[in-house]
């Protein structure tokens, strides 16, 4: 069993934090991540995370065991629901662009299950000579910026999320290896979950949009109406003012609040190698503004729908 998450009110040392963009993202300097990091520093990192939504660390020396050990300082590790973990690890997702694993559309990790990860920790292992940046967007800031009529509407909406989604999407070049892995591994078990479009963050109390490519449709609406409405909220979330872009160096670690962000990897590196490894921290089922929790659809419910 892993250590419990560090409380936000714990005594925490001052960190060297440099903002990267205006509304999201900060680099933390002078910290070597490890499973032995003192509790106060872990709490300070967690505070920075809830404030800046994604935090970056350069020049780290973590290996797989170290990444998992540090992850356990933030909570219980949770493996991917369908993709096997890297051999010899408890929950590391090995993301290799050469296998077609290029998450080049906006998403929040694993929202097709009710209690999707609270935090994701990504480590750069092998990088292309050019390209391969990652973008994040602040979905709490996006919600706060919505005009009042759109906020009122969003508060009432629920959406169906599934790991069966438009894998090709807007991409021009999709590898056969990637499509095959999607069919044979990623969707080998189908998950469907109903989430509110707006949830209340369990630590900060902020309201935040739950958007991204795992949404199939808004409940109670036709596919066409869903697409129009979702495009409005998606566009607000991914406005340039709400985003940060990170250019990776080998050893970099990015940690993001998966409850208040969407992200995408930029697929602009051709046949260059790109390998990153991720661990995720167990979350809780989101709660809507009127107090209802997200819920999974069972096989009978899916059949009836």
C-alpha cells in the first residue's frame, strides 16, 4: 500500500517556482524527485500543482523504480485499465511513438472510468531530434471565463465518455501499427462512464470542465447537437491564453492535475523516436455542482442505450 497523499496544509518549504505561462504551468527548480523526498517538499509540490495545474522538473535522474516510488508519495498508483504496464513495473505506461502511440488530440487521462486518475507523472526517456512537445490547457480557468449563460448551461450537462472514440480524429497520418494497437489493446474491454460536464475539484473546490476526446456525446442530445455544444466548450478550454507548451529534454518530468487540465502531444516528429513513461495516481469519481457522482454504465445499460 502506498503512502497517503500529503495534506495541502502541511508545513512546506519555499520552492524555486518559475511560471512558464500566464494561466497554467510552472517550472520547479532545485528539487531532485525521489521516493525519499521529505514530506514537506512533497506537500509543497502538491500545493504548486493545484495552483499551476502542471509543474515541470528539468534534469531528473529517475528510472522506472524511482518514478513509481516518487508517485507513491502522491497517492496510490493506478495502472491503465486496458494497456499492460511496462514489464517489471506496477503501473508504468510505456508510450512509444514508433508503435503509433501518439496522443495528438486533446484529452484528460482515462475519463472513460468513473474514478479516473487525479494526477499524472510523465518522464521523458527518448526524444526526437525535433518536435514532440506537449501542450496542456487549464479547464478551471476555461470554466471561470465562460459567459454566465454558458456556465449555467454547462452546470446542468452530463456527457458519456468511452475508450471507444474517434482514433483517427483530425489526424492526417495514422500509422497501421497505432490503429492495430488501438483495436487490439486499448479497446479490448469497452468502458463507458457518465460524467458531469462540470465538476467540483475535491481539493480546491474550483469548478472545472471535463472535456476531451473520450467524450462520445452529451446525454439527452443528438450527436449533431452534442458536437456543436462540445465544440464551444472545447474551444474555450484550449484558447491559447489557457495553454502552456513544454519542449522536452531527456530526464524532464511533468506532473499535472488531471482533474483540471486537458493535454495533447504534438505529432510533428515524423519517424524520429519518442518514448515517454507515465504513472498515474488514483482519483475519486467527480462530483457535479448539484452533488451527483459520476457513474459507470454496465453492459445492460449500454445495451439499452
